[in-house]
């Protein structure tokens, strides 16, 4: 979420534009703790921020198995 907040600060008005693009209220986006998975592809496409940067904990490497 940190990258998205930085994006909004650097690009005034884009939070409202993204909300309109997603069919949401800007206040909904401002309440996000993390980008919801159901909006991840659209947010990534709109902002140009890679998905793994928007939700890094979801794209962590797999744990090694003890096989």
C-alpha cells in the first residue's frame, strides 16, 4: 500500500480518478489497508505499479519444503 500512497501523493487527483475507474468512492480507497485482490489487476494497470509492489506479502517466495 506504501507504493500506492506514494503514487497518490506524487500525482494529485489520481485517487479520485482510480476510484471512478473502479466504480468506487474515493473514501473507500482511502480506507484500504492493502489493495484488495479483486482490484489488484486494475489498480496495477491504472497506476503502472507492479502487482508484487502493491501487495508484496502476497508475492513472497515459496517456503522450502522439508522433503
